[in-house]
């Protein structure tokens, strides 16, 4: 059944006291941030060819990370900056490691962690203020996904060069379990894009765009996903705000609009909200109330 839809247009610009912060790469490659439902759009000077990543630290600081569009010494570096209000950001900090896709962020053991796919397709993970990433020689074909359960178990998911989805887990951020197929060995799930994580009601959920472009969502330990009656040509995003699990994606309409839909139980979804902003690269969302 197709979810109902309403269109959200821009309101009068105000500071960004919102239940969600949305970040996306515009069609001009510039990064954009917006509070929802406040709908103040701030277009930044930074550019990327990939979707950005957002997370909120335990001290309520918003982190925005992206992979530079411009190369330095032949490498596209990962960068990040922070904000107290979702509008005013610190100067960018650079992680001098090359990446071939979007980064991913989460909070693990009270610290912000970042992951990215190296130029050699290796998986890189570390605290965002670290200097030496933990590297794993995995067949990572796109951006990795970071997620945590109970702030004590770190999960990483990815798609390989055959579009198969896998995940690993760690209690310390350095030593990981063997790779497990998303959906189990008998029904392993596939995607041409990166998966995403969010913890909701004590359960870690994973979402992805199927090879038929349909959006899928399920607890990480399940084998059968909930398939949403919506389609996308990029990776989705997941976040929790106001007691709801939000799923965001780029539409396949001519405008490539941003879309949101929420569920209170992980199964039944409410009315879809379409936001009249455009992206070809993708978006990221996080629950955030500005200070």
C-alpha cells in the first residue's frame, strides 16, 4: 500500500530548533543543512560528490562529515565540522586519509566515531578525534554504515562488489566479529547502494535500497525486511526523533526531492512528507534540538 503524502515547503527562516537535522549534497555539489520542521535551509561553501553524514554527540553537538570534492595529492580527504545550533559551524577539520565514498558517523562508548572507505577499498574506523584508523581489508564497494546498540556494541555494514550486504560487530571498536550476511545466509539482502543503521526502542534497525530500488527496513537480526512502497536511486537514511523512527530518501521524481516517513513500531508508517529540495547524491538525518 502506498503511503499518503504531503508536501512541505520552505517556511520563514528561523534558528533551527527542530526534531531532525537534515543534511544533503545539492545538485550544485554544495552541502546543505536544514532543521525539520523549521525548514531553514543553510547552504554551505563546502562541496562533495557524495552524501554527507550527521550525528549528535552526547554533549548535544552536531557533527557534519563529508568527503571533499576537490582532491589533494590525488586523494579526496574526509572532513568534518561541528555546530551547537545547526546553523553556525566551526572551521572544517580534515582527516588526511583518502576516501572513495561518503563517510559515516555514530556515537559509541560515549565518543563520536567515523568510518570511511579508503581509496584502496579498505574499511577505516576510528574516534573522530583520532589519528590512526583501524583498517580492515574488506571488499567494501561503497560507503560503510555505522551503528551502535546500547552504546556498547559497534556495528559496521557495507555492500561488496557483488552488491551483497554484510555486517560485523565489536565491543571495543577495534576487534570485530566475522562478517555476517544481512538477512542470513539463506536470504542475504542485496543493494547497489550503502546501507544505514539506527537504534530504535532497544533494537538496531538497518535500511537499504533494494536492487529493484524499493526501500527496505528490518532489525539487523531479522531475515525478512519490511519493504516500503517507495523507491530511490540512492542510499536512504535513518534517525530517531520524538519517539519515532524516521526513514529519509531521495525520490525518483524529476526534482529528486527529499522525503521523510516515520513509524512508531518499525512496521506501520505514517504520511510521507516531501520536501522541495533536490539532491542527486543523497542525504543524512539525525535527531537534534539546537542549543
